[in-house]
C-alpha cells in the first residue's frame, strides 16, 4: 500500500479521515476560544457587542471558508490512500495556527486589552472556527458519499 507523508512525521491513516481530524481540531479550538470569549466579561451583551461579534464572525468565516476549501483540495490531492496523520494542515497552516494562538495568548494575558473587546472578538472568532470545523465534516461526508457511489458503479451486476 502506497503511503505519503510530506511532513515526515508518520502515523498513517486514510486520507479522507484527515478531514474528520481537521474538523475535530477546528471544533475543539473554536469551542475553547468561544468559551474564553463568553466568560471574559460579566458586562452582558449590549446590541453593539452582538453586532461587533457578528462582524468578527463574518470576517473570519469568509477567511475560514477559503482555508477549508484549500485544505480539502490539498488533502484529496494526495496520491496515496494512506497519509501521515499530521497532514490535515500544511506546514504553513501549522505556522499560522501557532502564530494565531500566540497572538491570542498575548492579547489575553500580556496586552492591556479590555474584557469587552476580548468578549466580542473571541466570541466571533470561536464561532467561526466551529463553523469551519463543521465545513470540514461536510466535506468528509461529500467525499464518503462520492466514494461510495463510485464503488457501487464498479461492482458488476
């Protein structure tokens, strides 16, 4: 069986399962960020906060839709059916993830950023991450249905 691992780490799984793994990682990260946003302030949710969180959500969701599309295309383009476990993101994707996590931690614990800003920004960002995770899961279902229908067409009557 042919295997492929551009990152060179090992632990091989079928490539379509990378979509489930990416979904899980995005949903867990989104849940953690959303929880941090919702618990960061006791001020409540005035309409301005809801609008700002909504704007942040839309901005990040538009970025994440492109991110999901590119990663799904990259994952399914692997020639081998077994792919390294950590290839659900590209090297650039891992760099971006580490950068965003570092920036988020810096904003939360080092910078003197108001709790209301953390509340709105993290809530919008966390929600967008969760939706991106769901989009990875939708792609997995599409790939699985497509693979199943191809298998049914190749089975002789």
